C-alpha cells in the first residue's frame, strides 16, 4: 500500500512527541525512519499546537494519522484530541521502554518501537 503524500496514494501522517527524554527522542527517530521508509510522512506537531489552520486541515484530511507518544502523559495525542482529530496511538513506555532524562538512543529500544509502529500501520 502506498502511504506517501504524493501520487494520489493513501496519506498517512505521523506525529511524534519528540519530548526531552529518551522515549521522546525514540518516538522522533521512529517517525523519521517511517518517513524515510515511505510508510508515511512525519508531520508538524508544533503546527497543530500552534493552531496553524492549514496544518490542522491537512491533518483532518489525512487518510490515516499515527501518533507516537513516549509516555502516558500523551502530549502529542492530546494535541490532536484538542482539534477533534482521531488517530492511531502508540505509547512507548507501554512497550516496556523505561523513560529517563537521557537523550541517547538505544538501538534495541528503537527497533522495538519501530516494530510496534509498523504493526500499527499494518492494520
């Protein structure tokens, strides 16, 4: 299935919390990798938080939206909820990845999160 934003295919937008912790940075890395692998397009969470209408409308018009939050605080999901946008939600600490203030990426944790995100996009 084509999930890119061009050629009239299915439009899948991906939002990552990108917070100041390991799980925030893992969510960002997974969103980036999914985009590079042409499984969707990473999109601007800050634009939705800033109520940039063109970005809100583009998100509303997407065929699919995946939100990757690092922890159960769910900052990214709450940003979409505020605009009434439904999404598929992945929360990384629920995968057994412990949140810590470090910003280093653990390759095994990134792989675990990537597999879970890909599974979300299969359904």
